C-alpha cells in the first residue's frame, strides 16, 4: 500500500477539490457541468499517459503539445481538401509516429539530452502545424456523413451519462498502456531504464528500442488528443496544443510519476488529469483570472516535484533523513 501512497494522495486531492468547488458554486456538481468536465479530462489524460511513460524512462517529451497541434492541423487540412476521413487520420498517424521515432533516435541512439532533442522537434512540429495550411487555420471540416461520424466519435456523441465516445476511447488507450506497463516485458524494461540505465543495459535491455517505444507511445497519445481537439473545434487551429507539454507533466507528476525516472503508475495519471481539469473548470466558474489559474497550477506541479525529490533522496519534511 505504501508504494501507492502518491496515487492515493492524488485521488484524495480530486475528492477535496470536488467538495471545495461544490461548496463554492452549487452549479459545479450539476450534470450540465460535470458531463462536459469529464469529457474535458480526455486530452489532459492522453498527454499525461504519454508524458508519464517517457518520464518513467528518466526522460521528458517537450514536443507533446506541438505534435498535438500538428495532428489537429494535418487531419483538418486533409479533410477540408476532400481526402477521405479515414485516409486523413492514417496519414496523420504516420506523421505523428515519425516524430516519436525521431525523438527516440535522437535521445536513445545519439544520446542527445531529451530536453534539447525534444525541444528541437517541438519547434519543428509547431512550424509544420503552421505550414501545412499555408500559415492559416483551416475552415470547418464539413458536415458530410463521414465528418459527422468523426466529430461524434471523438467529441459529441455519448453512450450513457458522462461516457462520451471520446471518454471511452481515452479509457481504452489508458487500459492498454497500463497493461503494457504493469504486465509486459516492455513495461519492466521502461522501469529498469528509468531506475538505472547502465544496469539495465548490462542486464540485456535494449535501451534504444525501449526509449523509442516510449516516445512513439507519447506521439500516439498526442495524435489522439489532436483528433479530439480538432473534433471539438470542427476545424484545425495552429494554436492547438500550446502549453500541453506542461499539462502532460502536470498530469503525470500530480498522479505520482517521478520526474527522476523509474517509479510511478499510470493509474495516477487519471487523478492527475482530473485535478488539472477540475481546477480549470472550478476556477473559471469562480471567475479567477487565467494568469492566476496558471500560477496555482504551476505551484502545485513544483510542490509535487519537490516532494518526489525529497522522497527519492530519503528525506522527510523537516530535513531529517530516514533511517
């Protein structure tokens, strides 16, 4: 139970926030607010999954938001130009996975510091998002049968209660990658690299392949979040995904995943993403300015990282070292 302490803390935090914002504004807990709130968690959770897996390897992915924006712009531009929706999605997927592969090669093969390597691909992907439609946002993707089906599947349609299809898709992706990290050799290798990359290499772990896999998973999650974002807007925006690298780190860190690598569980990313979405929604309903909202979130992320560093280095609050 002790190893899940940070995850439990994250879920307790979610419960506290729900109670606090419900007391501040009774409309917060009404279905007309809660249903969209649950749906709004999806992009945060997706980037949290991708960033979380990369963080467990001891790396970071700064390109995650730009890949999301590139995904939204590529798919929207192709659909607006008459390309069948399924073909546009497949082309978009290939483009995003290529970015993940490049990140893996830069970090895993050429040993480029992940901050520098993914900063470069972040800039490139943002440039591609702007270039793909001639430095303009796209128009509406249209209202044909396939476009309507796409928008329903990735945003508007719901099965029952707050379970929109976008929520179901996101949960399926979470279950798949949670299983990968919890019960497969690839998952064990990801944790091994994050714990001690040299020891993992000497134990026979293919560090390059595992690192590349983590980055490609991150790119896939960004790709899916991009489709959800584009379906919500009904168009492609060059600004889509801005600051989502921070959202991904926030969801992962608040959910208990260590930025130092080697520890944390994807089950916590659900709580981490929920904390972010609840704070955004609740503070908006309380008419808190955007700047102050960002300050609050930034403080929470920094505190979570500091607590993780203190725990990993063997210190309790107050500076006394554990026996």
